[in-house]
C-alpha cells in the first residue's frame, strides 16, 4: 500500500470559517429538509424534537469531535487514518466500511439530488405550478420518477456538478462552493419561513410542530431520533473524519464541532417552521418522506400567493443542500484513492464518480422500469439506502466511538484536541460520552434495526 500524503493532491482548508461551512454543508442535506419534518410529524411533534436534540448532544456531538480529531491527527482518509493510529489491526476495517458507505449513500443520494434539480427546472418552466390537489401533484411525481431518461439525465447532471466542485480540490472547490452556497441556503430558508408563517392558518402548523404530544412517544421514538441524528450529522462513515484531515493544527476542534452541530440542528428546526405552517395553512396533512417534499409541497405552493417563486426558491435550496452533502460523500471516497492508492485527484474523482453513478443507475430506475424487481418487498434503491443508512452508519459510528474511547484512548485524543485549546474543559464529560453513552446508544439503534 502506498501512502502518499501529497498536500497538493490532498489540500487544506484556507480558513476556519470555510471549514465550518463545508462541514455544515455536508451535514445539512436531504436528511434535514425532507426527512426531519416528516419524522417529526409522525412522532409527536415537539416531544420528538426534544429527544432528537438530546440524541444530537449526547451521541452526535461526541462522535463528531472524535471524527474531527482522528482526521486532524492523521491528515488522512478514513482507511489511512485508522491504519496510522493502529497499524495492521482489524480497526482499519472501520475505514473501509466508511468508504463503502460513502459509495453506497452517494449512489442513491445522487438520484434524489437529480430529482431536486429536475424540480428546479420544472419550477422555472412552471410545469409544477398549477396542481389543483396534492393527488395531482403526487401523480405527476410518480410519473416523473418512472421516466428512465429524464431520471438518468438529472442524476448524471447532479453527479456532474459534484464532480466539477470536487475536481477543483478542497479549498478552491469545496470550501469556495460552500462559502457561497451555505449563506444562500440560510437566506432562502429564512425568506421561506416568513412566507410560510404569514399564511392564514399557519399557526395551526406551528402548534403541531412545537406542542409536545407525549402520547406519541414510544420506545421506538428514541431509536428513530438517534438514527436521524446520525444521518443528519454525516457521522459513522468517515466523512467528518476526512473533512477534519484537511485542518491545520491550530484549529479549535471543540468549538468547530459545536458550530457544526448547532448549525445542522438549527437548519432542521427552521425547515420544520417552513413546512408545517405551509402544510397546515393549505389544509393538508403532513405526509410521508419523499412525497412530502415532491408531491405535497408543489400543491401547497400552487395554492399560495407568489407560489411559483416560492417553489423555485425552495427547490434551489433543496438542490444546494443536496450538492454540499454530495460533494462530502464523494470527497471521502476520493480521499481514499488519493492517499492510499497514490492516484492524482483528477483520476480519483473521475473514476470513482463514474463507478458510483453506474452503481446508482438501478436505484434511479427503481421507481420505473425496475419497480417490480423487488427482494423482500424492497426495491434496489430501498436496499442500498437501508444497508448504508441503517447498518453501515450506526456500526461505523459505534466502532469509531469504541476505537477512540478504548483503543486509541481518550488520553491521546485529548492531547490532539489540546494542541490548540490549552485545556479541554469538557474533556471528562466527552470521555464519558464517547466511552459509554455513544457506543451503548448506537448499539441499541443497531439492534433495533436488525430485529425490525
Ligand atoms: N448529512 C447528510 C444529510 O442530512 C447526508 C450524509 C450522510 C452526508 C452521511 C454525508 C455522509 O442529508
């Protein structure tokens, strides 16, 4: 194995702010914008939000700090990093699992990313601005995702955009793109929130969103909240580890972690404030996952003053969020080939993205020509999503926590963290969370998924 730690191919973040935006860009994605509101809707609104926030703080935050720390310590990709800290041990497997998870997730994430681009185009051409009912909008969405060529073209376009950014490297590509795209996302979101909250009847949605309904809290709720925290924070596959590997030594890791976690959580909470008031104001019920965003919202927008403009803004926002997450998934895979295989960036980006795209094709066709190709009642798309999100991520997160807590050791990790901060004041609490709370909590999620 050739380990080439060539900084020209790897790169570094130029500014602390740029790094925080890029990591936030990875975290904020489709997980926040369609998944979060729908899960909140199904799990008792405000009560779920509180549990989600607790999971984020108790499990997500410590694991993110662990990933950043391993990354900065080693300046390597997930595989190289574990290899460097514990040479020739099975722990390197966490890194391989992470690269594989990145490969899997991007293969279907790119498909949904393509849908978001298509809906930007369809908003601009006003194709999706005249639905009389959510049923019409749903039917339109159904026929759209079964159209082979359209799906493939938009999927390719999404991957092409990610490739274009990642090709330019860490600073000129990822950091610059996120510096432009992330503020846009926040501004659009705030604009949309005002539009949503000023609709007649919006307060009913706010009440649904913020009023805890304790009767809907069951044992599953915590597990769902934890799983969502994982996916949403991009943890468990070495994505944050890779981003941490481009950090200079004088970076304050604890505060960077706090910013990213707070940012991701704020965006999710904001999205809820956009979607529920709008859905309730239009007299609709909060529907399920993909249909909430792609079927229900166009109908909501159609019935709203300035609806077409709102629709354009919303889908651009969704596409931006998906792109800044897509590039982080691609970068984690690319970093492996640059560091471990000694490829140059161009070769690594072009080859991995092509293979990931091709592997994603059956996912893209899972709602059309391949919709009958089901195994255990799930299509190809669902299987890949399920394997990656429900198994590989939790397992990767749990093993990372165990590795840092017990193998590499919190003492070594704290030394790395304290390279910048003179003293890591929360070190004891973090040590406890990473050694006990995170592994046990994730183990529970993992087991629950396994026996579901
Ligand atoms: N966090 C991203 C989202 O919320 C998804 C993602 C998962 C990105 C894992 C990178 C790694 O959409």
